[in-house]
C-alpha cells in the first residue's frame, strides 16, 4: 500500500482549479472549491475531483455546485478518463450536505431553481455515499433525489424509516444495509476511504472502457424499467459493443493466453 501511495505522489499531476462563477458564496480571495487532477504512470486514466470548501465542511453551496457541474461537464466526454474519484480536501468530512446558511438567504424561487440544479448534480454522480438524509430534522425533505434513490436501494419501508427519523448511519451500518460497498477503519493519516477507493479504481482501470461504460448504462437505465425492457436495453448496449476493437482484443488475448491491451476503441 505504501508503494502505491508513494507512486501516486510522484506521478500525480498538480491539482487544476476550475474558474468559479460569480456567486454569493464566493469570497474574493478564496481558493477554488473544486479542483481536478489526472493521475499518470500506471494510474493513467484515473482522474480525481478534490472537494475543498473547508470553511463550510464541503457543504453544497452555489459556487461548489457550479464548479462541480462544470468539472463533470468537462470530463464527461474525455476519452482519457476511465475512472473518476471524488476526494475531500477537508479532514474528517466528505460532504456536509446542503448549505443551509446560504439557503436561508434565498427567496422561494431561488430555492426551487437551486434544488433543481442540485438534483441534476446528484443525477450526474449517482452517489449513495450519504450517511444520513437528515432533512426532516431541519424542517425540510430530501430534495436532491433522496426520496427516489433511497427506496430503490433499500426498499420503501426502510427508506421511509430513515427519512422520517432523519437517522444518521455509521459506515458499518451503511454497509450492512447495502448503502455503501465498503467500510474501512480510519487510519492515522485520515485517508483510509481514499486508499480503498484508489484500490478499487486500479481494479477497474485495466478493463475495457467501452464495455464498462455500456455496462453502466445498461444497469442504470435498466433499473428504471421493468425487466423485459431492461433486457432490451442490455441487448442494445451489447450490440454497440460488438464492433469495437476492444472486444476483438479481448478474445484474441484469451486465445493467446496473455493480458488484453484495451484502447477504448
């Protein structure tokens, strides 16, 4: 593990900031809240997004959301990006959720527009890493998709219990329920979750990128429809993969008993 981390320090490109849109939550002298870097060497193909809003514990404010949406838009069609990692630059916290102090200053119309943008952001990253939907303890309800994603993940009854009570879950509890794939004990450096995510990214990296992307589409779209329609979606995705060079490379590598060399074409 130490070898991997030392290699990352040598080979990672510097963090690249994204320009923030002019907004109420932006201070004139503040650093960018979202930064991007692409790793190099054996980790080439992995890109990291650093969330760095320490004064608000990475709460989802106007600037934060705008910069994150901008980063995702820039990376979405970048064929060099095979795996995307979200990383917190704030020790001890990943994301504190909505910025309620900023929200309090908005008009009702502004709240509606912002929540719609936030829902779009959640659709982009499709994350279930939130350890609690605590909105009902603040006089709110989940507005960024939580009322729809949580029942699909855990079932209606348990989703209602968690949302109605605003209960917070530990990492171990979240893993037991299936909310997260992995729960790791924290280390002295405070980056145990990042290390595990980096390991997982390194497992995904050598796989055929087109097949991985189409597999993601088939799963995400198939979960929104009945199983017969889902099978049709899978068939369409499979058909798109048939003419790729990577499929032929995979079969040739199997026949020749060697590791495949996928190029994303």
